C-alpha cells in the first residue's frame, strides 16, 4: 500500500501524478507489483529506481505533480526529515492507476 496526502489524490485519479519518491533503507516495491492507494484505487508499479535527490531535474519532478525539482525536494524534506537525517535511500516509484475492470481483481 502507498499512502498519499489528500492533496495528491485528484492528480493520481486523473493520471497526472504517476510517480512518487520515497525514502527507504532498502527497496520495498518492485516493477509489476500491484498495490493500493487509499482514495484512488489499485495501481500497477512499472518501475522502481534509486535516485539522487540533488540530481533530480524539473523534468523528473513533473510526473510527481511538481513544477520544479526544488519544489519536489522541499516537499520530500518536509515529509521525511527523519529519513533524510538517517541517510535513507531515495526511490522513484512509477505507477499507473488500473482501469475500473481491474480494480476488483
């Protein structure tokens, strides 16, 4: 299960937010995995890649729902101060919302 702040749910449901960056000690998801986002529905993970936060570009930030990489980094710092301090790795999870016929499977 992937949890998101309520402000991101409309963009996920509309297919505008198709990735998220998470800070973990180790990779927790893998491509092909089916997962669930409360308030949005079931998703299929298409990629999970380790990324360097300081190397993210504005182009990297847009599928995450941000206009700039600086905005994305600021949100990550706000959401994950403890994980950043502990040196957790950053992972980009790319996903797509499953169509209604696949939501019940």
